[in-house]
């Protein structure tokens, strides 16, 4: 069985950051992955290697690519959670509405100036 062992510390650190971003405990993630909490803790702490199937399962759970899990922090793209994405969409919606209102006001002012 092929295993992932190149830099388990980096993978574990990335998993920890993703887990914390989701606001989950190690126990909660372990349950969702169908493994024991101690087994998950060993993976996250970089103390054990994992097989490719488990590695892919973890990447899928965190909604990242396996490559993202292996990259050191400075080379890894920023991962945005669904909650953060929702907040950003709401801010964008508000900004778009404000922009439309400003455009309408500018057109109205331009028409008033043209009438004078």
C-alpha cells in the first residue's frame, strides 16, 4: 500500500489550520473521517504516515486539493471557508448596490446640470 510520508509535519500543520478555520475539534474531524481521535491526532501532529486513500479523503473533507495539503504555508494558496465566502458575497452585494445607487445619482446630477 502506497503511503504519503514526504513531509507529514507540513501536511499536519495544514490540516490543523484548516480544521481550526472550520471551528472543529480533532474529535469531530476524526468522527467525520471514520477514524479514532488518537489516529487523527497522530496524523495532524505529523507523527505517522497515511495511505493515499486516507490522504485523498482528508483533502476532500477539507475541500482542498491533495497538493494544497502538501504545500508549505508560504506557497499554499489561501483557502476560504464557506462561511467566509458567504460574508464576502454579502459584502460584494452591498458594494454593488451602493455602486448602482451612486451611478443613478451621478446620472441624475448630470441631467440636472444639462437642463441648466
